[in-house]
């Protein structure tokens, strides 16, 4: 009984750590994508035209 509970807790911990790693990688990817697209947007706009 104790061994089964310990294995279940270990399994849950592994799944939890895996989900945290995947979510952090996803957030990093989305952040990099947003920075890249924002940079491209500002490079494509002519700021002088906006300031006139």
C-alpha cells in the first residue's frame, strides 16, 4: 500500500515538473515571438511620418 502511494506521488511529481517545463518553454517562445514581431513592426513603420 505504501509503495503504491509512493509510486503514485512520484509519478504525479514527474508529470507536474514536465508540465511546468513545457509551460515555461511555451511562455519563452511566445515572448520571443512577440518581441520579434514588435521589432519588425517598428522597423517597417517610418517614425518620421508618424511624428509629422
